């Protein structure tokens, strides 16, 4: 198993209650209740909007 990710810096995020609700909705509907996957999806969307 590649453990290169262990050298990455950590990031701490704070979410509002509205953002947590959105994360939970995405997690439930699209990711079999996997909140981490929902957060990655939202971060990916955010990065794509910044790149435009």
C-alpha cells in the first residue's frame, strides 16, 4: 500500500450547520452515507469553481 499521503499537511475545516446538512444530504443520496466522500465531492466542486 502506498503511504505517501502520510507526508501531507493536515487541514482543519469548520462547517456551519447548513453546510453539515448539505454534506449529510449528499452523503445519504450519493455516497451510501459516507460523509468523507461527500466532503471530498464538495471540495472538488469548490476547487473547480475557483479554477474557472
